[in-house]
C-alpha cells in the first residue's frame, strides 16, 4: 500500500486503508477507552481475621463504620472500607475497633474514621490495643490497615493478642498497610467483664489497592493437586521471575527490567495434576516484607497456557508498590475443601524472594495545539488522559505527566493537499522546536505539537498522509525533544508513542516500509519487527496477553502494534540517562537552522538564545558570491523520522554569501 511516488524514499506515506502500512492503522488494535487512572488494581483489603474487615473490588464506598465486636471470638471488626479497582473512589476509610475480647462482653469498637473524599483520601486507622484480663480474652484484634495510593502514615493494625489464648486468630492481620490522608485511631473500648478490648483497624483504599492483609474469603490451607510452574511480572510485557521453583533474574533477553512506580500484573502460572477438580482457588501475593497483600481468586480448571488469561492467577499491583528493594512471596490456597496431592504451592518455600527493579522516572510531556489549514485542534482533558493512559501503559516510566499548553503554534502549512509533504511537516516541526526553545521548559520535558488540518482523518489522509514527525534525537539535544502528530481521536496516542520514541533517539524498527530501520532489531520475521515477548496492556479492561508472533513493534509501520522488550529497554536507557544525568554540552552560541528535504535546503527558525551544538558534526563550506569556498566549518545534523534533516550552522559573518551542507547550497 505504500505509495510509489518518487518522493516516497523520504516520506512515511501511509494509506489510510492499508493496515499493512501504517501509522494510520496503528491504533486500531489499541482500543480507545482509557481507564481511569488509579483504578487498575483491585486487590482486596480487609483482613483475614475472622470477622474481620473485607473490602473488595468494585465500587468504593465512603467511609463505612462499624463497631467492634461485642463478644469473643466471633466478634467482628470491620476494617477498611472501600475500594477498588474502579474509577473514582471516595477514600472511604473506616476504622472500627473490632475487638476480640472474650469472656464477657468486649467493648464496641472505636469510632469510625472517615476518610477523605478524594482519591488520595482515606484514612489510616491505628488499631487499638488489646489489653485483657481474665478469661480467654484478648486475642487478636486487629484488622488490616489499608493501603492507598498516596503517601501517608503507616497505619498499624490492631495489636495482636495480649494474654488471651483462644481468641480468633488474626490470620495475617496485624499490620496495616500504608494509608493516606488523615489518620484515625481505632477506638479503645472498655470491654465488659473481661477486660478491655479494642482495636480494629481501619484503613482505606483509594484506588482499589489495598494492602496489609488479604481477605479473599479463602482458607489458609495450601491448595492441593497443582503446583506453581512460573511467576512473571507484567508491566508492558512479560518478565519471568520464577520458573519451576527457581528464581530467575528479572530481566528479558533484551534487557527489559521491572520498572519502579509502574503498575504491574503479577501472574502465577500453574500445572495441575491429572484428575484435578476444577474449583476456585486464591493466589496470595505478599510484597515488601509482608506489608502489602494482594490476591486473585480464580477458578482453575487446567494448567495455564501462556496467551490465555484463564487458568492463571492475574494479580494487579499498583505502581506505588513496585519499589526499590522489592520482595515477594506467593502462595495458592484452597477456598473450600480441596483434595489431591500436596505440592506445596508456595514460593519461596520460606521467607521472601527479592526482585531487582529499575528506577527510570516520569515521562514529562507538554502538548501544544498547532494551527494549520485554518484549524486548531481542541486539546482537552480527554485528549490528555488518553495520551497519558497510553504512555503509562506502554513506556518504561513511573508515569506520564501531561501538561496542556493552550497557546497555539502558528505558521504551519500542513493541509489535506500537503498531507504527504515532508517539507511541510519538517517546517512545522521546526516551529514546534522554536516554541520549545522559546518556552524554556525543564530539560527533560518533551513537547508534542498536535495538528488536525481537517475535520476527520479520512478527509486529511484519504489518499495517504504523514501522521507524525520527530527528530531522531541524540541524548544531549534538548531542542530535539519535540514531536509533531495528528490529533485525530483514537490515533493520537499511539502516533505520539511512536514519535516520542524517535525523540528519545529510537530509529524505526523494520517492517511495512518504515524508513531507515534499525539493523540491530532482534525479532524480525519476513521483514517485520515483532515484539519478542508476551505483551500486556493495562488499558485493556479484561486481561489479555499479546502474542509475540502476531504483534509488531511500535516503531515499525505494521499492525497490530505493541512494544518489544528491545525498544522498551532502549527507552528505559534514555529515560534513565535523561532523568539522572550530568549531560556534557559544548559552549553555547546562537545558530541558524537549515532544513534539508526532498526539494533541497531552506531556512528554519534561527536560534537566538545561545545553546550548545546539537547533532552529529558534519563538514560544511561557506561560499562567497561567486561560489568559491571561503572557509570550512562544522554543521550539526539531526535526522528526522521521515528522512529530512535539521542542521545547526553558524550565523553569517561579513562576506559570507551562502553555505554548502549536505547535498545542497543555501544563501544566507
Ligand atoms: Zn516513525
């Protein structure tokens, strides 16, 4: 479907109808809806304490309250309220003192603490203490604290047993998770005749995350008749961390690593014995010294198969829990009586296993509308959210920070009739670069110009078009941290992901006529770059795994698309370098900008505030009016993603008439 026009050697021409070819088709596979941020995890809170709190996925509720139990073992404490994977959660928090004083009436629990109403709201509750005397008193109080997304105080769960003996076991209770927002204290209540009981735990969750203890309604008995065959951490794709009982280095063949702060899916694979009875089981994941717990209750009918979500335990974990010094333990338990051989589905068999993680940092994006063809796209929160969701899901970053800049860039000439003009696109990119230089954002901010020359993609791209352009930028070239994309709904996020990849220095991956592909790309079949690992897109509302034999790399022009571990690792390298780095630059000066396209050379926007040279040094000559060389100079070349190039060259001096660089000459 690639155009055969002569200029196609320079242009990424994309026929709209050609799903083999293109950026125009890129997002067809991505689905459109963005998921509310913060909503991707749904582990449950609450505690395993008998009668303890539960909270599970689903919609959240505001702070609920409850009273502590009034009697012995059966007393209940409600713990954290709220949560879940959902969208907005009012951070319901509650703390109620559950109590388990036995022997006589125990006191009622403390007062509820309501959390805030925002996503970061929620309150932690510190469990009360249990002091008891007499009788079989004072056994474990304590529920779980919740965990919430944003920082906050640690909430201690109720304290454990005091002198008591037979009170209900706290199970995994005890320590609350991290909570946020205000703090709350579980009430302290005088018990009846038998001492004081108090406690309880509150905890709130704000985004469907909970921590601390797990309440999956299941037993503590390890499941029978199956074993854990593999554990993997998915962020954009699969990173295996255990196979057949042996811990694996958490890195892929091409060096992709677990990224700190990025939402993840822990996947527990199983192998079942013959004759295994299909039933619901729960996989419990404890992170970070048992301080945060997550679970997935799933009906297992057969051994896990890689590309099918069923028959594996898929446990969402929020990015906030993917920390430095990450450790974990996984077990699979029965939810009712099970039978079969005991293979002890627990890893590690004692203690915890640690996982190396990589700190990358945020991806800072400023999107700017570009007026062209008489129209200016409306960039609203919906646009911003869709872009953030896509980058959050695909890129090795702790999160995209998208800023809307409302002042349009003007002077561009991209229209339906210049849809395939690399010159028009290159000149417009020059305007975005000039805007970034003028705005002087922080060093690590990427500018994304958004153009929408006609009302619909069809009317713009009906006979082929360019969808985006970026410099293929070197690390030190801050001026080149820019991209220009079309803003059509459903196409913009994936186009941005591709172009921002170029701005991070990525070349094309091979396939479907992508220009100048990276010869080192490792997964090429029949000329197409495939992703090389099992992909996972957290934007998908139900868990899906992307087949590495079908999905092609984001930096090629084929579809369907996702990201390879190779490109993921390259992006991570760049983000780490940019966020961390002392970057060596040369002396600052002013420059002229020369743009090179299929029609020759033309001037871009001069650099009037001094900056260091950016790009690859190339030889150039200064000519006099007769065409004679006056002096040899150095220009600095940055290629673009569509075959054009930018050069930084010196301001002219007296007697300089023209410059010869690249394959052309241009008069000053
Ligand atoms: Zn490209």
